[in-house]
C-alpha cells in the first residue's frame, strides 16, 4: 500500500504497526489464493485493484466524502437498509469481520466460545486495524442472534455512536410490523445524523441505485449455471465481498462489464474449469473478507463453486425492492417487504431457506451442497442437521462443515472435501 496513505491511517487512529502486519498477511493471502488462478476473466482486474486499495484509495474516498460533509455509516449485516442511508445522503460500508485479530484481548470481553464473526468484529476494533470502522460516523448493530445482541452491550463502550436495531425472529404480521417500526426509527436516526430528510425523490433514486447493484450481482449468479463454469467460485465470492465496500454505481458498472465478458466466454464454451467438473453449492454462514479458506480448499481439490446461499451471496442480493411507490411511506413498505423476505437462520420456523437451497441446486446444476457453519454460530449450526437430512432425502449429497477463521484445520478439511468431491464424481 502506498506510503501516501500512512498519514491518513494515523489520522483515523489506526495502530500503524498492527495495520502493516494485517495488510502484509492479507496481501500475501490474496497473492497466493487469487493471483495463482489461471485464465481468469479480464474483468476481475478491477476487483484485484479494489482489493489492493481496500484500505487505501477507497478509504481516501470515504475521508474525502466526510470532508465534504457526507456521513459514513458502517454495518455488519444485510438487514441494514442501504436505501434509507443513501436517501439521507450518507454512505454505507461493510465492516471488517472475516479474520482473527487481537484474540487474547477479545477474550477478555467475550467468552472463548463466541462465534468467530463476532469475535473478529471486536478484534478489528480493539486492534485498531479497520479504517472502515474508524472512519464511520455511525455503527449499526442488529439483534440477529443472541451472541450479537449481548456483544453489542460491550461494543458500545468501544465505538462512538453505536445504533442497535431490533429484528423480528418470527415471519408473521407482528414480525413485519416490528421491522417497519425499527426501519422508521432508523430513518429518523440517519436523518438526525446527516441533517438531511429522506424525501420521496431521494428514496426512489436510492432504491433504484441499490436495485441496480443487486441486479448486476444476480446477473453474474445466473451466468454461473453454465458448464464449463465461466468464472471460479473464488472470483464470484470476491465480487460478492466487494459489494459491501465499493461505490455503488462504480461497482454496478464493473459487475455488468464482467458479465458481458462471461457471456462471450459462455458462447465460446470457455471456462475456468473443464466441462463436467463437479459443481458445488455452498450454503450457510457468510464469508467476509478475507475468509477465503473454504473456496480455496474446494476449488483446489478439483471442484467448482457455482453458488453461495449466504448473506455474502444470493441471500443478500436475491430480491429487489418494488420501485413503484410514490410516497415515502409506500416506499418504506416496499423496503420492509423486501428485507422481510431474507431467509436468515434467525427466523423460526425457516422453511423458505431450505426451499431456496433446493432452487439453487436446480438453477446452478449443482452436484452437491457443502453446508458451511462457523463454530459457535448457533442458528446456522442448528439448521445444518435438518438441511443435511432434507437434502439427502432428496438424494442431493451434502457435506456439513464446522470451522473458524484459523488455518489449523485446513488439512482435515481438505481430506473431507476431497472425499466428498470423489463421491460426486
């Protein structure tokens, strides 16, 4: 990363020594995993650039926005409505939570058997290595699970302006009413932060902007049903990860550009893997930057990942928001309808998620499913067993994996994944 950014990082309050160490590890991992792939689409060059500047140029853009009076809002979850944030003239960014950092200090605040994603979010804050978090004017937490709910009680002492949003746990009319009430309160909080009211015009434009971003990612997802696969699962995951960091309009343009290239590849039957390569759908917990362990193992073992049933994947981008509303209230109802359809494992009962897994297996011609669960993530681990049984009853092979962010279990996981892929052959 260019030396020009060091003063910016220092101004944000980062620990420069720890941050240098993090960037070195991140850069080496990216080089080893991504740049070793063969015959990648040329359009992935943009996403390589984004990752090379993920703590540099993109942070400078956010700092410049702040200097111009725009507010930055950071979040950890796809339930935080970007439409409301954009409509109030603020920018939404995803926050760091995909690697272990400062774990000894984290475990002074959280139990050891807290899920890796929650511990990671604390580690990046305690270690002072996440410029997205340090540049944010508001941090939005959401009560998706009991672990997060209780963790925010400690996080509020570490960050400035933590806003916690309650979420329903049951798909019912009462649940939808709760979500609307929370989104209305959130709109008020964002308007108070920015000093700019959400209007019908600004909300409609924000809905269109976010819909375009999601539609571009969905276009990419559909193209992955081709055989041979025109893009690797690693590269598709990277696109889904950058979704949370990049400027929305620029991201949308870049994704559509790579989709144009993939369509040409499909016409030429040019793939990154040979035809008849075993095709895997990954289902379960989100995989945030730089959590590339599982796809590295799967595709290194000779299979291709053709879809992610995940918040960093199709669950987060599947549905668009109805653009037909004319009033703020009409459009807020449409936003609530859209987000209420997210089939997160926090909901009970949650039959829609299993149905979506089945639909994705069929749509992407998957030969099998790997259910990915982070250790101590109770909602997804609890759902993993009935999902596995239901898929096997349908004669869809399923491998259930439980892991964390460390590399200590790579050998064991590789052995299990290779055996599963051999079964699919």
